[in-house]
């Protein structure tokens, strides 16, 4: 059954998204694309994750995946039926699939991902009645802050590449 | 760029699917839904995986995910661009997403999954031009054998449940 309302007040949503942003900043520090996530159960954060693709050289180590795996460990079950996920960027197909498989009930994300997002951008896997599970979805929480983290990261990356090229040519 | 042809002869495809089936049987032995996968690079198997959801109590431990993670470790890169995946059952959204993210070039699966399959059954994430990667897909390799493994598993499971209920009532 698809849940039709949020478990949180506006303040709570804002707080948990700030926590996801704190995770994204850890990725930033490591030179990873800054995306962060937390899983919440009974208004407590039970797991955290941030993108680690380059550090691990593993295509599956997205913020949501790490947080979901750790949440399963925390509750000792693959069923996260009464859990909610907060993530700074719209989930991709892999992470949307993991959300459905783990039965997470509510998903809150910050910035949209027009290129790879599958929760509203060019498809919506979490609200598709053909799937065996659906999630309640809310978007746009601290959207600008979540988006700016990514914009700044890629701006810096381009700048660094430019400088490296310049140094090489001198 | 989407690859438009297979790297394998019919005999090779059959061989690698047999190897995926051998993985599925390991899951069966553990009482897990029998699904198995292998990742191939230059005609050699570089990783294997089978469904371990119940044993790990982790919703993300599908056969494909384990095989993809191990393949990334094997080639020390999140890019599996010249790799192929063989899996006994049509991949779900999570595994399809992981295939796209790791840039696996070719995907071969045995049985269709009308309920959760996202590679032809009710959507096709691997051949969707809106995604930043596409894969060459072939289906139906040892389809009956792959399907029978699942049918028998669920038949046995129902039988066991029936017997347990009977024993409880006596």
C-alpha cells in the first residue's frame, strides 16, 4: 500500500535534509561528487551514507546504497518498511530500485537530476503502480543548497583540470 | 554508444549461462530464491554472485549486485565497459541501474520476470535512449532451466509451509 502522507513536520524534514547535506560534504572533502543520504526510523537517524564511487572504484557505492545497506544491518532485516530516506539528489534507477526492494516508505530529496533521476525527472520508479511497492515522495527540500554543492564541485573540478592542463603546457 | 552485436557464439552463451545457473543452485541450497550471475571479461569469468537476501538480511544483495561489485574489485575500476553479464532471471530496476552505472556492455538473461523485470517485461531500462548508457540485451538463454529452478523452489517452499502448518495443528 502506498503511504499518502508524510511522517514529518517541515522542521523535521529540514533537519534530516541538513544531515544528508552533512554527508554530501564528506564526499566533497574526498573529491567525490557530493551526494549524501540518511535513513530515519522513528524520527532517529539509523544510518548514513555518501557517494564513494571513486574511492572504492565500485559503481554501486552511491550514498543511498550505503545508507540502505547500513540501515538493513541496523534493524537486522532487509525490510525497512517503517523507514524514511533523505537524500540530497534525486535517486537514479539503481537507488530507486533499492528503495523499492527494501520497502522504504517515504523518500525526500533535495535537487533534481535531469540526466539520471528516476523519481520524477524522466520517469518515476517510486510512484509506478506496476511495481510491487511504491513510496511517498517529496522533493525540493533545501533544493538550492543541495544543487549548489554539486554546481560548485563541478566548477572547481573544471578549474582544476584547466590549471593542470596549463601547468602541463608550460 | 550502444553495442549492436554479441561478443559470443551460441556455445559460449550457453556455457556462461550454465555457470550462472551453477551460482543460482548455490542460492537454492541455502534456501534463497535461486538466481545466479557471472560477469565475463575477454571470455573469462571474472566474478560470480547469487542471491543472498535472506542470509544477509540486506535487500540489495541480488546475484547481479554481488557479481558487479566483485567485478569492479577484480578490474580495480568502477567501469566495466568491456564486460558482459549473464544472469538467470531478468534484472530488476536496482540491478538494471547498476548495469548502466558500471557501463556493462552486454546482458544475457534466462527467464523473464513479469512482476519485477525491467529489461523487457514492463519497461526496458537497458535499452532506453534517455539513459546515459545502453546495453546490448539477449534473452531466453536456457530460459526453461532458469525458470524451472524458480518454479521448483517456490513449489517446495509452499509444500514446506503446508507441512509446517499441518505439524503445528497436530
